[in-house]
C-alpha cells in the first residue's frame, strides 16, 4: 500500500524521484525517503522525512546529485510514522538500500536471529530485516544476494534494491505486491504503479509473482527467484500523463466525480449489440454454452468493490435469473468455502492488485474454479490470473476514495448481467429496454451533477452531525452501504447502513433529532414499503434526507434523481451521495484526496 519509484540513466535523479512520489502519494503518505548514487559517487546518499512528500522535498539538499536512485512514500504497517521508520532502509555499512511494499510475516523471527549476531536495528519495520540480510550475504553479485535473502522470507513484497558496490544497477522483485518496469531511451524506471512512469515512458513490463529484474541504464532483464531467465515484452499503456492532472479542479475527488459521464460512455463504447439486444464481451472467454451452464455466480471484492458486487449480484439475479451473491474477498479466502464447478466466480478490484482479492483468485484457480476479473488497470495481477473478464475503462483514479471506478464497475456488472440474461431467458424486448437505459446513463449523471450547489448547501447542514444512518431496501441497500462508506472515509463522520426493513429490529433505538437518516427511495415496487420506513423515523423526530425520483413528503429534504429502468436505478442513486460526502468533508476542512489512515491500493493483508 506504499509507493515505490526508482530510476537509472543519465538524468539528475532526485527531481525525477520526487515527481514520481508526488504521483504515488495516494498509495501512502505518512513518511517518505530517497536514496541516490552514481557510477562516480562514493557510496549512497539518503534523506528521509516523516510526513508528506513536500516535507521530504524540503529536506533534500540542493547538492544531491546522482543518476541512480530509489524512493518511497509509506503507509505504515510496522512502526508508527517517523523519520527512522521511513523507507528506504540502509544497512549499517551504508552500502545497501531497500524500499519495500508488503509484509514480511517472519520478520520477528529473522530480527531476533540478526540481533543475536550483533546487528543493531534503527527502525521498528519489518523491511529493515531485508536490508541487513542482503548486506550480510556473501554472494558475489547483487542479484544473488537478493535471491538468497528472498529464500529466507515468508510474506509479500515488492522491492527495489541498490548497493554501493554495484552502482550500475537496481534489482527489483515481486511476490504479491505490484512492481512495474518502465522502459526508456537509455534509461529505466521501476515503480509500484504506472502513475509514476507515464510522464516519462508508456512502455512497461509488469513483473509476475516470483519474478525479479535487473535494471541498467541501457538494458533490463527478468528472471525467476530461482535464476531462470523469463521473457518480458514491453506493452504500451493507454493512460497519458495528462490523465493524472487535476484539470482545473481543486481536488482529484471532485474531478473524478465530474468525469463520470465520460467514464460511463467509455465502458459502454463498442460493447452494445443492437441487432440482438445484447452486448459484446469477448474478453470473458465464456461462450454461450458455458454461460448457460453457470448455476450460480459468486462475486468477491473489498470495500467499494464489494458494494459494487452487491449491486451486480442483484442485477444478475434479476436479468439472468441466476442465483448470485457478493462476499468480502477477505472473508471468503479464510472460511474454506466450498468451490462448486458450476459456479462462476467474479473478482472485482479497481487496481487489479488488491491483495485479499488476488489471494482469493489464486485459491480459486488452485481448486479449478472459473474466475472472471472486473478491474480498471490493464495488465494488473488479477487481470492476468483470471480466465477472462472486463476492463471498466474508468481511467486513472487518484483520489483514495473511489467514485468513478465504483460507478463504472456497476455499469460493467449491468453489461455482464445483460449478457448472461440474453444467453438464457431474457427477452429481446427486455434486452432492448436495458440497452436504452444504459445509453441514458451519461446524460442522467450529468443532470445529477448539475445539482451540485444544492447538494453542497445540504452537506453544510449535515457537517456537524456526529453520526449518520443510511437506509435502503433491496436495490437501495447496497447504495446505502456505499454512501455510508464514502461519508466515513472522507469526512470521518461515523456512519452505518442498514436495510430499511431492519429498522424495527434494533436501529430505531438510535433515532433522535441529532441522528440524521439518509434514505434511498427509488420509485419501484417497494416505494410504499420505503415510505413506511420514513414514517417510522419521522414518528421518532428523526431528520431525513431522501434520495428519490420524486419529492418525499416525510423527508426534511429530498435530492431528486432522474428515473431509469428499475434494475439500473442504483447506478444513479449513488452519484448525489458522492457529492454529499465530498462537500461534507470540504465543510469540515478534511484532506479529501488523502484521508487519514487510508491508502488507495490495498496490497497488504
């Protein structure tokens, strides 16, 4: 969940690394550090700082020249944020420097052995173990020193290593945490995310688990941790550097909310088949016979992706009439679930690198299951591990809090549900109805975004709440779950979501004027049931904000959302609640793009 960037070439390395860290800061931002050297330098030079990348930049001296370097921005797992716990970590002889993402499970055991041999540790991190093990290796090459060390390690890692005795190279390795190489003209890059690379190159190589790489200024090679050479052909990434700019917005979250009409248009583009009232999803690698053989769909994701999966499961049941459910991947992989050959498993992850989801995919593949991936990042680990799947084409999402990627994922599930439905019993008429609804989405999202000023005023009125309750029923419940998560992530206001039908089974005890309720009230066959829930809250003097297709008399305020098809309404009803969370956080002066304690891409367990 941290950011790694490294460079070897001819250019002055410090400005390049600091720029890369700025682009990776959404992956971790409690401390940062940088190490540089050059072929003519006498050893390694390091600067580290607690805080943001700007705090590191202020500490880097003007004379900090080098042509090779590695840098890191941290999200703490072992040890509180501090200068000492910041990466890179350096060996006692100042010869070895390591940056690391992941968790070394046996770090405590290894640390005790090293301390018994007289090694003095300067940090509380698990990463420092790697540094000392590499420094103490008697192997003749840096590659073999790293390889010997990795044989002793249990856990996950994405690492980049420099050694003063080998100033012409950087060695990188991956197991469970992403590592991407950038191929330039007589210069090479390494990073944990392509965001750090696209300013300089769009030619990338993604390491697989158990793979290592040696980077030199004019060459690179890849090989397994056992030493066997591997073939790595660079691919061209479609995202450009401009995609990572704020584009005139004050925050990335605001920009990404407003990018949703175009983003939804991208996920639909080229996939609709009007002739047969269905969609083209060739990347599923699932023919009609195989699709008809599916007896159940199980969707796995974490956080926002899990909520998108809940919406997706309902769509699949409604349109394809296949039993479907969603489950947190972090729970699924530990409960020894029964893996059914007739079940289609769908793994959902914005980054395509979420560790809990990736581990679940690998376990499912080991047991012979068919797994589809729904991800945003091309060439990511889940995309490579899955049997097939869909890219959601949301474009880069920099804010830690997901908005456009969530929306595009729900639209992708609508496409999957339509595809499965039309291979089974969904009529041409209903297929055409859903396609017409999908085509309306971009314009309807724009219509919702035009209400931003009114939603901003509402948010300012709710900013003083200590806690908020979100309720919805059936289609509205996953929307309530996601809206509750958005508010707590970005504003730090406690929020929880309940099915509206469950109010009388406990949560009504909480209702009072100081606890506002946000109610999802679509105009569907459960409208009167939802209105009854509003009556229950109002009878207990609760304050209500409704998100609905028409004004709700029992609500104190109503945000009106344009009506689409019943099955697609949840996609739209979450949009105004993204704006509500954003403007609530803005009113409270929160760090919107980088909420405390969170990071964008959760690549640790």
